[in-house]
C-alpha cells in the first residue's frame, strides 16, 4: 500500500514560509518548559561532510547541562514521503550531531517510511488543513459555511508505528502535548501513549 488511509488525499497548498513558521511555532510552544530551549528557523549547520541547510534546529538541556540537539525537516512533496527521504533525514541528523530528528510532511508518509522512522528514532508529523479534523455524516459535500468557526487553520498528525499498529496524535496550537512529550522522552522516536 503506497498511500495509506492516514495520508491526505490532497496535500495542503501552503507557502513554504508559512508552513515552516507554523512548525517552528508548535516547536516553540512544545519546548517552553524545557531548560534552555531554543528553536531557530532556516539554519546552516556544519557537520561531517560540510555545511547543511536545516529547516529547523532546536536545542535544550537535560541533567543540568547536557545539550540535546533536534533536527527538523519540513517536506512539501506531491506524493507521500518515501523511506529514502526519511533515511536522508536520519543521515543528516547523524552528520550534524543531532540526538533527535523530526520530519513534517504535507503529503503524509508511505508505510515503509513510517517503519524505518520507528526503527531509526525519527518522529513524523503530517501537516494538514485544520478542516480535516472535522467529520460529518452527511452524504452532501460540506460547504465552507458548514465548518465550525473555531477549527484551527493547521493541524499536525504525529504518526508512529509499533509492530502492526499505527497510531496518530493530533497537534494544534492548543494541543501541543504530543510534541512536548516527544521532546521529553528518552527515546529518539515518538513516545508511547498511555
């Protein structure tokens, strides 16, 4: 299956700057309780093999001064992200010395990408239009006026796989806990929900 049911049928149309700034905003909110937390947009990081362009770079401290670096990549493709792209994110994180890595995608992720991410400790988030969180049982298409006025503009769907089970947690400006928990988790990959 190359386009699992969790992927959006039509990826959101969004300017890269708006997309990346929303991601940075979520990260900033998620990391606000971490010691020494900083997040930067569009960084140049020196690592093994030269200089790398990074969509986002976060740092915080644990255990009274140990620095944790987080590489963030925002992918805007027409098709769901394949395993090789996540392999590249993981390799880039290793090259620049990041302890954690996080990949956002407007088109979702293929099953192989999710499986590799789980084994490599790369967290994955699908970036979608907030209207996709509203479900109706009507057979008629929903007109613009039919949506509740308080829906968020953008939503992240944090996705991970454990065995044969795929789980999703929603991230919004008002519901940042899945990202905050991931930052605090000892594992590189997404946290296990209770």
